[in-house]
């Protein structure tokens, strides 16, 4: 029980530890105040005794000093030092020089605190007071502690007994009125949770009109509401299942359509509708490998619109975009279904022509060049005509990568541009 109090793992034990810790702290504070009060009271009592003793011996010491009777003075000091409340005596002459200074303790083992009373010594001569010096009596905290030791012990023992009794009373009260009912409540909650009988309810053995009884009533009301909700859900389950299956089927069909559209968007250039660069090269690579296996010819045509930057700078990017769309729309009418067209750069396009020799590819490229060169179209009141340069390359038996065809066609394209544009280089 004490170990569980130090390391609580449930709410009741935590509450008990908090309450008892507060009580323990208050008890320690009150006991400390009692100790301090007793200590200060005893110290005042000793100071009062020192003053009374000082008044008693002041006359004999003054007589000894006036008569210069050192033996009598030493005897008086020796008698004072034997008294239990005296820890030291100082006698100073009228020039404040020590005549006698004795202590009952060594300097290395001095008490924690030392307090004293001091009075002046006089001698009356012809009704005249003659100052002889001063007398200082010392006492210490050790004397105080010796006197209050028994009282301190009684206070400490009383506090310990009260703490011990109240500790076990706290444990009994919390176990009786909180821990045991909570354990029973938790056990029945677990039984209800694991039970297949939804009509099972919580029934505590010892229920008083308190928060636990209210909690039991609220939990049973919640269980009743859950039972009704479960029955209603079971009644609606079949109809909802049918509705869900139908909705899932519709959603699946819509997702398939959306996936097909997304796949199309992922492979196409959003402006012109031609294959984008990645998709074009991927499909062209598969067609090239297939042509090599079938030992069938294939051609690669790289096309670049002439002076496209001037079109953009002169007419604006909107018209430039319309030129790109016009170009792709025009050449698609000249291609077969098996031919690939892709946008591989800003104004650069490529064709892959499976089953096409170099001569046939040249004729197609030249037809594209002439068709584009003779075509004009109007956008927002602006008439636009443009030309295209083309580089044609045919596949060889050693070609394994579409990139090799692209590099060779690119050289041909730059050759066409160097020779004046609007031409086909083969």
C-alpha cells in the first residue's frame, strides 16, 4: 500500500497522495513553527535569567575591581562559569580593555549562535558614581537546545503519531469510499464492453446517493441509448449497404473515366494535343525496337518553326500559341494513324514514321514544308503565315536508341536552318 502511495497508478491513489501530501506539508510547517516558538521563548527566558544573575553579581564584582582583589574576582568568575546557562564571561576596564575573558567552549567547536547581556560597573564614592568597566555574560544556542530538547521530542513524537494515524485513516477512507467502488465500476464496464449481450447494465453492490451513483445512472442511460441506436442501425444496414454498393459502382466507373482522361493528359501536350516529349520518346523507342526485330525501316523527322521568336515578339504569345496549334492540326491531316507526332521543345516537333523509308519520309517532310509555307490563317484581325525547317533521318540496323536518331535528325535540322530555312535536309 505504501509503495502504491509513492507511485500511484490510479485516480484515487493520486488524490490520496495529493491530500495527504498537503496535510503532511501543513503539519511539518506547524511543527516547525512550534519548534521555533519554543526555541525563542526559551532563549528569552535564558536572557532574563542572565540579566537577573548579572544584577546579583554586579555588586561583588564592582567591589573586587575597586579593591583590586584579584583572588575574589577570579573566584566569582569561576563560580559563574560553573552555572549551566553561562557559556562565557568578559570583564573590561574603563578603557575597554579585557581584564578577564573566559569561554566554556573551544573556538573550533563554537555553538551555532551566541547571545549576551552587557552592563556597566560603577562604584559609589561620596555620592559620586565612578565608572569601573563593563560586565558581559554569554549564553548560546546549545544551552537553549539543552533546555528545549525534551519539549522538542514531545512535539516531534506527537506530530509523528498524528501523521501515522491519519495516513492509515486516509488509506482506509479512500479505499472504502472511492478505490473499491471505482474498481467495481471499472470491472463491470469491462464486462459490458466484452459481453455480446447489449442489454447488460452496470449494477454496483454498494451504491449511496453520491457522484458514483450518478455516474452509474448516466452510464446505464448511455448504454440504453446505444442499444436503441444499434437496433436502428441494424434495421438500416441492408438498405444502406445496397445504396453503398450502387454508389461504389458508379464511383468506380467515374474513376475509370477520370483515370483515362488523366492518362491522356499526362501523355499529351496541353496546348497542341501532340504527345509530350517524354511520352513521344517512350513510344517511339518501343516502335524502333519493334521495327528492328521485324527488320522494317523507320524514319525520324525533326521540325522547327522558322523565326518563331519574332512571331511571339511581334504579335504576342497568344498568337504564337495559335500558330503552334495550327501547325499540329495541319500536319495531322497529312499523317497516317500509325505515325507519331510529339512536341519536343518550345516550337520544335518530331515525327516517328514506322515502316517508312528515307525517300518516302523526304516526300512527306517536303509536303509538310510546302503545306505550311502556303497556308495562312487569321487570329483577332491579324493574318499570320510562317515556314518550317525539317531534318529527316532513317533508322539503321545498328540503332538501338531513339536518342541516336534524334541526334542525327537534329544535325540535319540545323543544316536546313544554316542553308536558309524553309527547307528539308536529308
